[in-house]
C-alpha cells in the first residue's frame, strides 16, 4: 500500500512527515513517563505507530536514495546504507540501555525526540527531485494490481521475495532464543549472555562493512542467497552446542550471514526494478518482512513444547530445506547473475 502511495505523492514531503510523526510520538510518551502516567498500552500504541511508519522506509527513503545516484551505483549505495543501519542497531541498544539506567525511560523517549527532530531538519535540507514524472494517474487499485503484475512477470523478484519470507519466518526469530539458550542451557552469567548476544551484532557489523565496500553489486544475488544459508547453518550448529567457546564464534558467523542477507536485500529489489516501479516493489518487500511475527510465534511454540535449543534446531532445519528449494527454483540468485531489467542495460 505504501509503495503505491509513495508513487502518488511527493516523497520528500512524506519523508519529512515520517520524522514529525516519530518525534511527536516519542515526545508524548516522554511527557507521560516524566509524570509517572505512562501505561503499557501507551507504549503499545507507540510501538504500533513506529512499526507502521517504519514500513515506509522501504517505499520512500530507499527509492529516494536510489534516485540520487547513477544506476550503476544503486546496489553499492543501498548496500552501504544497510551497513550504516546495522551499525546503528549495534550501538543503539547500548546507548538506550545507558540512558535507561542513568536517566530513566523518559530520558530514552526525550533522546529519541531530539534525534527525530534532527531528522526533520535533515529531511528538509535534502535536495531531491524525482527523476520519473508520472503523466497519468490511475486508480489506487489499478496501480496496486500493476505492482503485483510486474512482480509476477519477473521471476527474480519473486525469488527475492520468497527468500525474504523464508529468512523472516525461520531464520530471524532465532535471535530471540540466543539469550534464553545462553542462560538456561549453557548456564552463562548475565555478562557472558550479553557477550553472546553482542557477538551477532559484531559479526553483522563486520559483514555489512565488508559487503558494502568489497562485494560487486552485480553479484549481490549470490551474496543474498548464500548469506541466508550462512545465517541458518550456524544457528543449527549453535542449537547443538553445549560449550560457550563453540557457541560464541557460531553466533558471530551467523551475524555475518545476517549482514550478507540484510545489506543486499533492498539493493537487489531496487536493481531488479525500473525507477517507476521501485517504491511498489519495496512495498511488496515490506509485506514479506511483515511475516516475521508468525516466525516468532512458531519458534515460541516450539520452545514451549520442547526446549529453546530444540526450537532453534527445528526451525533451522525447516528454513534450510526451504532455502535449498528456493536455490533450485530461482537459479539466477544462486549463480549471482545481474538482476537488472533488460531496458536498464541498454
């Protein structure tokens, strides 16, 4: 839906509005917290609003980034953007935790308000002119159908979407089990559990930087697919490990695989679609990512019925089987071929 909307309105205006909404939400929660009036349902509404707004990142900001560079640089630009995002995810929890401990929850929200306000200022300062002008406006439903039709017409786009669904359904939820396994099954102290969890972030940061700076964007399909394998195989081995010294490098390697997947995901979709279809294709990608909560429910159910390590083992095997099938059905990704539409290669 947001992909179609982004094609109908000024992306820069939407970009500014996103930060205004985020800043307003954070400020409201901060005021409630400072007055000791904040309730769980307040936080729930804030998380919901942030989640809805986050989906626009795929259909607004990333197409703007792609439009701002030459076609040959789209993959590397979006890959570098992914590396910076993973860096923020690696350091953000540490900053948030420190503010929470020394200032309180209101400090976290007011810090976020300041950051989002800075985002508003930066978004206003951005010079952006959409390179593709829409001459004819069709109905919302018609444009949505055209997005689905275009995706179905290109097998590689369906392949990208399916790998995304597989990873978010069976691989990404594994992260939620790392601290559980560390504490309950490896018998680690809180400090070592923190080290174990941070190992994935360290691997992701190194992997993202390596891929963004060294990998050839024309081969991103291979990095994307095999990065997914590199995420799930260490997860399977991690579920079988009884030793911290073995589990730690496995989690680190899994983080590297996660980076390979996540830094090339949006770049591949942008490279596989012409400029006029990019927002809508990234909107479909956001829908694929949205299946993630089902994966959390699945691994949670497995952990309830069996154990945390058995849950990771089961979902890892399921995910690897699905990935092997995807690699066979969509060989373009396996071979690392150029995914750009024919008309952009002329």
